[in-house]
C-alpha cells in the first residue's frame, strides 16, 4: 500500500547492526568521548530512527544558519527547529573536523559514533530571538539554549546502542514500525495528535472531529524532556490508555510515544511537529490554539498562521486547524466559536489553576470538562506526590 513520502523523500535509518556495528563499537573505544545529556540523547535517537528525516546527523553551520534565519535547510527544504550538538569550548578545541567522536550516555555507555564535519560558534541571543521570539530566560527553550555549550559540532551519526531502559517500550514504535501498522490496518489517511498533557474533553472533541474525515488516529504523546511542572509521562500514559479503551474505537486508533523533547517554540514547533508526524506516515496533523506554546510569548493562532509561509506541497502533510473547544450548556454538547452562537457565560471553562486546585483537593472537575477516569488518575498522582514530599 502506498503511503505518504517522508520529508525529503527517504526515511533515514542511522542505526547499524551486525558486523558494521561490531566494528564501530570497537573503534569507539579508541575515540574521544562526548557525554550527552537527556535532550541530546533524545535528538540522537530521533535522528537515527528517521523521525527527523532528512537529517542524518547533527546540523552543520550551513543548515543551522538557514534554519534559524529562514526556516529551511541549506537545500531549501522546510525545517524550523535547529537540531544541534553543543559542547564546551574546551571540548571543541580538542576535536578537529574530519575526525570521529564517540557519543555516550552519562553512565559512559557508547550510543553512537559521529563523524565531525563541522565545528562552529553561534549567536545564542540570535537563535533565541529567531526561534523562540524572545530572549527571556524564563522561557524554557531559551533557558536550554543559554545553558548549553558555546560551540556546535555537526556531522552524521551511526547509532550502535539505543538509550538504556526507555520508557514505555511497548509503545515506542519507530517511524518504520508505525508506517507498517498503518499499512496492516489498511489506513491511507491518518491524523496525528501531538500532546504533552492529559487529554480533556476539548482535546477529545478535536480528535473525534478529525477522525470523521480520515481512516485512523495516531495519538502520539511526547515523552522526552518537558518542563518540570508538566504532568509526568507515566501519569499521562495512564490517562491516554483509559481514554482510548473506554471512549475510542480500538480499530481506528493507535497509541505510540514520540521520544522527542519539547522546545516550547510555539509556531515554529507546530511545523516541526507536523514534519515529524509526516515521517511517521501521517497525512494530517491537528493544530490547536497556542500549539507548543508556553506563557504569553505567542499569539493564540500564530501556530496556524505560520503554515502560510510554506506551500502545502513543500510541507507535505495537511494541517487541520482548530479553535478553542468547550462544552456549551445551551447547545448541550461540545462546540467551538466556529459552531456555537452563545455567550461565554454558557460555556464550561476552567483555568489551569482552578483545575489543579480541584484535583489537589480530591475534587473531580465537571464531566463537561474532563472524563472522571482521567481526573481520578490525576488526583491519585497528586496525592502520591504530596505524600512523597511529606
């Protein structure tokens, strides 16, 4: 069955096996070692499995500069987020372009061999301003850039070991495996939903509206590094599983995790998330209000507007734009401002602060806002967290 082409036309695979892997592992033992942090390990994995196709390694200067300034790779292909390997000036000084380095986890386990093709400095403030639209250190994406090393190393990677003890192994499906699952189900059109939060009724409404027009839904929660105050991945996964089991048709949904980090880059990250799901084989992508946003750094619908800066053909996955959804007491169901004529006084709306207060008090928010099963999971998680701190 024909499926959507990956971004750039070829699904990258930088994981080596067999004799080639054995030779690389032996060679890695003789190479300088760069220890990766959690975010860098996530990016390495996303490159190797093809989720960041067409990238075959960490970006060199030509790709990095054009991505920051023009939201395109050096060859002109749309790409909105830098994928880079930052190291300290001291480490960089000992590594010459044209040489190899071993990439290891904090425990010293070798993950990959990288051929260093480029070594360059960069302007952190400029990257923050262009990618995140702010240099405010309170922005988590800006804070990550400011905290990282001052020199980038660029070049292709060859993965010899996956990161150890990954979360949710049964749901950790590579793009090739997800594409195979779609083909096995006979799905030709698939909508993806990006999430880093538990699903509430508004999310459910968006997903089900989209499902009316496609063959299947890929619920694709991000389980890489997020903000410290985001709900933990294990709790979120409990919520997703109970929702899918009770309220979604099992033959039209697939749950798989996305190992990527959150950048909180708002509009640019909306494009980035869409391209990743294109690589996983999806044909459509839900873009809600303030997608991948944080604080008040982005306009409510900036993540919709940015798609106008590219042609549909060069993005290659169809965005499905949704407004804020809510339960309307007069309509008697879920709606949005596009379909509901009634005033806000008729809408069930709870702020994030109010929801947290209710959950912490063991109180289930209204069923029009969240499913009780989800609320019970969150109440239990908050109770356990409070007990652990006591």
